[in-house]
C-alpha cells in the first residue's frame, strides 16, 4: 500500500473535554476553530454547516454524545442517562439526509445501554473509535478507488469530500489523493453552488497538499466533458440505498447525466456506514430543503416578496448512472446490475 503522508487539514479536533470544530463557512479566507463543550453546541454546529460532510457529521455527533455524558454525569449523576438520551434525540434532528449521523448515534446508544463499569469512559472511547475507524476506512477507499484510475488522465469532483468532510483523508478526494501519489492526474473541481464547497473548500484543501487543481463553474462541466479531458467523475455520498441509488450534494445527478452522454465514468466513494439498508431505492431518501434565504439575494428577503427560492441540498443519482461504488470493504462495479448486498454479507 502506498504510504500516506500526514494531512494538515483537520475538520474536528477532540481534546478530551471539548470538540474543536473548524468553521468551514469561513474558509478559505479565515481558519478558525469553535470550541464546543456540550451537545447543544455540537447540534448547532451541524445544523448551521460549520461541520459538513456525512462522515464528519457522524463523528461530530458521536463527540456530542460524549460531551453530553461528561457534562450530565458531573451535574446530575442520578438522571444523567435520561439527559444523554434527550441530547441524542436532539442531535438526530440536526440534519435529515446524512445516514452516518443516525448510524453514529445508534452506536452511542448501544454503549449507553450496555452494562459498564464506567459509562462515560466507554462512551468517549466509542466516539474516538468511530473517528479513528473513519480515517482507516478513508485510506482504504483511497487505495481501492485509485486502483480503478490506472489509465485516467483527468478527473472531476463535486462539492467537498476530503479531510474537511470526514475524519481525515477523505472519500472521493481520498481517491484523488491516492491516485495523484501514484501518477500525474489532472483534477477539476466544480464550484458547487450555492454554498461553493468546491471553490472554497476542495480547491483550498488540495492546495494544502500541493495537488494542482483547476476550478470550473458548475455550468462548464458539459463542455469540459465534451472536450474529452475527463475520464471519471468522482463524488461522495450522504446516503446510499440498497440498490445503489445515491444521494449526494445537489448537482451530482446532473453531472451523472452529462457523464452518461459523454462516455465518462462515475465513481461514488463512501464508507459502508453511508449505506442505508432499510431503504430499497433512492425514492425513499429524504432530501433536505434548506432555508430559501441562503439562496436569495438580500433585496428579495422581505415580507410579501413575489420572488422565492427552491433550495434542495441534495439530489439522487440512479444506480444505472454509476459505474462504481467504492467502500472500505471493496468496490462494486455496475451497481445497478449487482446491487450492494454483497457488501452487507460482511457486516
């Protein structure tokens, strides 16, 4: 396996008594960490997109439960468990689409309900393990995905799927990192409207690693594909149905449609914790609708305005438009034909 260098980018830093969250809304101009000491603060950090990316959201939520256990056990030992359960329910409402959030909270519930000599220590250890396991999974996915890019010269990515969106290294961006270490590869990043995660985060993160990247307007993707420059579109996922239908940042579906038209392959990279085995297809995925004020120019944000905005954060790409789904347990080629049940057998 290719040796990986240590990354300077960290979205989350656990101190043992607090969670430091890199406020990604202020990047790339300002690098500032907010310090959270309770689950309320972590919930707000997730809801306001200070922390974003499905794996990072799940990790942050786990640490939110740890902070809840630390605080309530100290303040009210007789009722601390009930307080922690309430905080878990609060964290679960922070954002609806990223399945990693709910998976992570379920892991914390299991520990909370098991007999333990020291519940607080066990909960902290579980959160730390979720974080560490995500980094290991990311590195494995990076190598497996890079194996599919042997002859690729140009790749395009969407949104941010790197260390900023995960415990470290990244999912789709992890594949690009691993591939770049093996051979020269040209990387294009879409700006990713309306929050510009590609322009603000992906370009910044790749620059921190010394990986050359070219930024394009989202609307330029079709013309770039037509030029023959792009071999693969590589994206992450926030929720994957059992049949391989994938919810990801809004704009992913349109890229997959364009890729089909131009003979470009599409790779989805995500840990198995992103697969929601309880749903058969993408029609059952709840798509988060953000406040229209995030999209509207300020002059239209007023009472009785005749101008409104439709602001879905995610869309769903059908499995038949996806060439490969890469997880830490292996890569599934042509998921529309195979489905993902083979991955479940190992879980």
